[in-house]
């Protein structure tokens, strides 16, 4: 069906059913657009834009200032920075009011780390310790102690005639226990120091703990009492000794006697252990032909030797003195180290949080003991 539209000037156009459908769609879109705009207007009215406008006003005002949009204005140094600078310039002669700021916290206990301009490089002294762990026999355990079965005797065979009665015998057995001991401490750091040092203070504390523990356990492996500390190698009384003629010096013949007193299977795997002072003296000793008994390593990575056997420097070994044991020779696999766990670090920010302090706990569980005394031989100085 065709409809005719009229106007004041007569008929102007004809539209079919398709044109009417188009008009309906257009009207629907227009109504929907109007509704959306009204909803958006309502949301804008209800929204609180006061804070946003205030923030924009402040940013605009700052941008209109001199250098407002460029580099930041110069910041006046804090009192602490001025005091620290005065201390660097004048030392203890700095004005008392400036030094007072520096002594609010103890510098040796971390105050040196606080100024933000301090270098991230730490100056630290080398921590030395006896490297007995490098040559000893090391095992892991998950128990508080390790028990090793030992054979304390052999059978008792005898020569017999063809039909002579044989006699029974049996070997003797026992047990050797290596208990695990505990080494522990904790360090307290202020939370401000931890924050101001950007993690550097905690890292240095962890390093200091690791070095301290390594030094303490190495000392115990040599002179530990075996009660609350591991058993020390030098504290075993059943290790045989070669006695020097003097209380203050030794000669080449005594070292040769010491070395060959160790049974051959152990001697061939033996190592000399002594401190740096005695090493210096040994390097000057010559044999009967005038040749130094100390031999430098000819190949990189190989140890230097005394009488053909390697040398290990242990700073915790004693110097020569009456009845002292300054030199040990033997197969160090005869000393057993038992690791229960590696050094454990526990950071506790809660126990003293009300004081603004964080505790760093460190624990190490390790045991040590001589399991085969015959693998060693001591050089013992004369009584006087």
C-alpha cells in the first residue's frame, strides 16, 4: 500500500512500509540517547568533585611558581646531615650541640649507616679461621647425634698342629657417638636503621654472623671441650705424640720421625697442620745437604709441601712453648664433622616491636669428634 503525505503546497512525496520502519528505528535511537544523557547528568550532579578541583587548583598554582614545572627547589639539609658533615670536618672538636645529635644513637652499633649519602660500600676486616672443614670428613644428619659402630679388637688366631684342638675367638665391638652441639646468638637492630640503610644493615649483619660462626666452629674443631662444644682434635689424649728435644724449637729429624710414626696407609694421605708463625720458621729449615725441606708447588692449584706432603695453615694451632702441640700430621679424614643443619637465620620483628627493634636470631647445629685417633700424630714440645 502506498501512502501520500500532504503539505500546504500539495503532495510532496510517497513512502512505503520500509520508510515507516526506518522512522521508528530512528525515533527509538533518539529516545535511548536522551535517556543516557539524562542519567549521566544525574551522576555528575551527585558526584563530589570538590577534592578533585582543589587538587587541580594546587597543581596549577605550583606550576605558575618560578621553577614550578622544572627542577625541584633546593632542600635545606637536615640537622643530622649538618651534624654529620661537621663531624667529618672537625672530628671530636666539632661544636657540642652538633655532636650531641650524633650521639643520640650509638655509632658503632649502626649509627654510621644512617646518613642517606653514605656509600653503599662497606669497609670490613678479613675474618680468618682454620680450614679444618676442608680436609676433615664431613657428613649430614637429621638426628641430635650420630652413633658409629666400632671394632675395638680382632680375633685371636693361634698356630696349631694338623689335628690339634682349635680355640674359639671373637672380635670386640663398641660404639662411638658424635653428638650435635648448638651455636647461637642474636642481633638487635632498630627499625629506623633497617629502613634508613635500605637493607644494607641486615645484609651486613648476616655476613658478620656467617663469619663469626665459621670462626667459632673451626676453633672448636681444634680445641673444643666436647661438652657444650664439639670435641677438639688437640684435646684427645689418646693420639700418640713425638716429643721434641726443645721447648721452643724443632729440627728436621723430629719432623721425619713424626711423619713416619704414622701407619703407612694413613701416612700416604697425611697433611701437615700448623700456624703461620711456624710455617715461616719451617721455610727456613734445611736438610743435611743444605736443601730446604719446604717445597713450593710447581703446578698452579697444587699445595706446597713439607717432606713431600701438603701443608694446611691453621691459625688456631698454638705456637712453640713448653708442652704445647704446635704441629699435627695425619689423615684428617679421621676427624668427623656432623652437620645437623646450615646456619639458620630467623628475623623477628614482633618481640620488641613496641621498642622499634627487630631481632635477627642465628643458630648453627654441628658436631665434631676424632673417630680414628691412629690416623694422627702430634709433635709435642719438651716440658722445658
